[in-house]
C-alpha cells in the first residue's frame, strides 16, 4: 500500500483534552479564544511530543475501511491510490502568506477577533533537519522562531521612527574601517529598491545571497536581469553592509538584515509610499478622490496661497 499522509491539528487536540478534563474554554473556529486554565492548556500542547503523535497516528493506520463507508467500495492494503478526508471551514480569510522553499507562514484574522500566525514546514530538509519524529523539538523551535520573527517585523513596522542622528548616519556618506561609502538618498530609485528588497528578504531564515538580491532588485527596478549586473549587486551589498543595514553570516557568502536595517528599510519605504508620493500628488490636486470631495492638503495650500496674496496686496507688495 502506498504511503498515506496523516495530519494532526494541535488546536483540536488541546480542545478535546480540555473537554475530557472538564476545563471550560471558548472556541474561536478551530482554535482557543479563552480558557479557564491557560497554564494547563499550554502543558497539554507542550506534551504533544513525538511519542504522543506516534501513538495518535497509530490509531488511524491500517483503517482504510472507513473510506468504504462513504463510497461503498471495499479497500484493502493492495488498493492503489491515496485516501484522505478534507474539512473546509468557512469564514477564514487568509491575510498574509510568506513562503520559503516548501514551507510557509500563513496569517489569518479569525472571525474578526484574533490574529493567527501559523508556520507549516512541508519539507524538513529545507532546514537541514531529518524527517523522523525525534526531530520534532528542532522543528518546533524553527517554527516558533519564524513566527516570532514575523511578529517582531510587524510590530516594528508600526514603530520605526528614526532620530535625526540615525537618519544622517544612513543618508550621508560614511567612512567605515577606512572604506568610504556614499549616502543612501531617499530620492534615488535604486536606493528605494534596495530598501524594498530588504523588506522582502528579511524573513528568510537562512538569509539571502548575491543571486537572490540580484533577482529581487531587477524586479523592483523593472529591469531585465541582464541589466542589473553582478557588479552592481556587489556594489549595493557593500554599501548596505558598510552602513550597517546587513551583515554577512559567518562562514558563508550569505547575508541577513540587521535590526537597524529592518527599521531603516521599513521607515524609508513607508515614508516614500505613504507620505511623499501621495502627499506630492495631493499638493497639486492630482490624487484620485471621491466626487465633490476636495483634497485637504491641496485645499489648505490654495487657502495659504490666497492668504499670502491678500497679505501682499494689503501691504502693497503685489508683483507688478
């Protein structure tokens, strides 16, 4: 009989164990919203180790006859094909997907009340870990670290203000270890593309390399890959490193985004996309708006110009 995929939902497992223990809880779809004994719920999840999973899965192995109850077909060990049940829950709206090779992080806003962050490792070899159940602690640590990293990124994205001193550190030329590097100017499309690339690459658990940066930069600049040469990548990686935005991973040719790089990349991309571009458009009344709804900034600027013109007229300073 070919291998059969089995899955175990930890949320349902903990709910069933709480129910058996008589501990009240409130469900949110297939998850927990509240529990009378959260410490006990956490212990139940911590005890969901490789031995417990193996015992639970063993209950379902060798029981393909359950499928015959639905299809009225006799299934034996020699029956080819795979047999599975899929449960689709309505009302779950995925809001964010982050992929890495065969693994992914998915965030959903469940029933408008709770944010769920879930990491699924579909191929343990993506992280240099074997597939036996005794590797579960290592995989759990990888998943928790990925979840926390994403949440930290999202938290910092709402609190990424930079002081004037730090702002100058990245926008002005610097000399680091005798090496001079130019400033990273906010009005340079290539610099903005670098910051956007850092925002995309910072969640990669194994960092990023020369080839990955080149691919992302070519896409961000709207150029064919050949137009963004390996030499340009090397130059950009060097100035990002000297400004302290990225660092080389020891004993490798890969890089990771530093904490400073995370804040600076988020700050510059936010300022450009949320303030400069729409703000300048609104200043000249060129931003799309609802009918009969004037733009506040453009209206205010028009009033200011008229007030200044009135002041000059009163002072007899109007131009000839």
